[in-house]
């Protein structure tokens, strides 16, 4: 039946009728404003709420996918260094939490972009954008608050990367470099493989359910050679806070010729030390990155070392990224909001495809400028912003034309 607003309900589908009723309610709310300008505030808050729902859903999915890769890489590096490390579900959970701040520079802009595009696509499909325009609300007034939100999110993203990311890297280094290596026990080592345990090399043929080790070989480096022990069986126990290996039916081999056989022998297990993981500039706050750049410049002026110049270039690239990824939140909002606001009735597929193109365009531009040499830190930051500046320039044109037919 006619709705009296210039369009008719042409579908008997209950979902479409509900969308039409929502659009009608929105029209009357905007067309009959009270004395103070409350309707725009209501509409802005409504738009923000609609953006955060799909953005959070996308953040969960993308975080899960990226987190799996990040945790797999961290655990793989640990097992390369310490093959008999014990990894528990709690370790995986802690690594997951610590990985989130390190991925904020990628997750926040991308999920915010998807939230914007999906929201405006849904609003276009349910005629809410049509109702707003019919009530005299220009699309620009819908777009600009979203852009302001993108600017605020850029500030939040920079704080996370500059403060939260260094904290996360410290926690990951503490867990992987100290806690996990120090809890390694010899009786949990995989069988059939020679392991480095402290300054020992240990081989275990098999292990029974009661944690008894069978056919154990222990090699100890001495000043005058290698001392070897073979035990038919062995068990690990703790005494006075010290881990010991009690071996039965032992053969002790010295100088490759002398063999001594004893019924029982107890050795004190070597103390395991934590190992230092290489520091990365991603784990530094911006102030420390600047100080390190000045130190490298002074070193290069004295030594003229090529490796130092490469370190300067790499560090400047990371400094540029420290600003580039947070500003991406503002850049994608400037271009995505007007593009999404111009979506048609079949807007979901249009807005989703537009969002994918925006993300692809950003990373294509990023790949084009990443290898440009920067003679100073200012140019390094400016070059890193080229993808953001291109998106914001295009978005400014789209905002200017958003209300044109």
C-alpha cells in the first residue's frame, strides 16, 4: 500500500516490510525535529552503533587468523632454539593476548573500514539513507562524524603501537626467552632424538608411562675430551630443589677405551639458563627509535660502515610505519564514508567490493614507496604517508561531491 512518502512497498517479504517501516520511522523522526538539534545527534549515534557491530565481528575474525600465524611463528622459533620446550594451553592463551597490541596497526584500520562499508551498505539497502535525504539531512552530515571518528581512532591506534606494543614485546620475550626454557624437564623430552640439555647431550630410546627412561645416553664435554654414560634405565627426581638423574645399570666410558660399569649412579642435571631474544625496533617506543637513529648516524659518520647505513634505512622505515598505520584509520574513513554513503539499494555487494578495492589500493601504494631511500627522518615519515595522503585526497573529492546527484 502507498506509504505517502514518494515510494511504495513492492515486496511482501516480512524482512523488507520491517526495513521499510524502519525507514519510515527514521523519516518522521528527522522530518519533525524538536526545538533543539537532537535528531542529528540521534542519527550520528545510530550510525556509530551500526559501524561498531560489523567492525567488532571483523576484528574477531581477522585477529584470530593473524594470531594463528603469529603464534605459530613464535612457537616455531622457540622449538628451533629449544626443541624440548614445554608449551601449555596457558602459554598459547598468553601469546594470543600479547600478540593483539602488535597487530593493532593492521587490524584497527581494516576492521573500521569494513564496518563503515557494511553499515552504509545496509542503510542504503533498507532505505535509511533515502529517508535521511528526504528529511533534508545531507549525506555530508552523515559522513563527517564518521571521519572524525576515524581521526580519534588514529590517535588511539598510535598510542597502542607506541606504548602497548613495546609492553607486548617485553612480555613475549619474557615468556619465550625465560619462563618456557626454565621449565623444561628431561623426562618430558621426545624419544629417539639427541637433545641439547644445558651443556649435556642426551639421547633417550623410549619412555614408559611411569616416566621411566630406557637406554639413556649422556654425553658431557670435558677439558680432555667427552665423557659418556650409558644407562639401561633412569628416572628424574628433585632433591632439595635440585633436579637429579638417577641411572641404573650404568656404563661409563672415558677416553673412548676405559669402560666402568656400576649398578647405580646419580648425576645432577645441568642448570638451564634463559636465552636472550634479538630485539626488534617494533618493540621500541617512538622516542627510543629516534635516539637509536641518532646513535646510528653518529656511528656511520665515524666508521662509514655499509651495514650501519642499512640499519639506518631499516630503522627509518619502521619509524615511518609507526605513523603510517595509525593514520590509515583516518585515511580509510575519509574515502570509505562518502563511497559507502553513495551506495544504491543493492548496496552490500557494492560496498564490500569497494572496501576490498580500498584496502588493495592502500597496500599497492605502500609496496611502491617502501623501497624509496630517505635521506632524513622527516622524508621517511612523509614517504610512508603517501598511501594515506592519496586516499585522503581522493576522499576529499568524494566528500565534496557526495550530495551531488
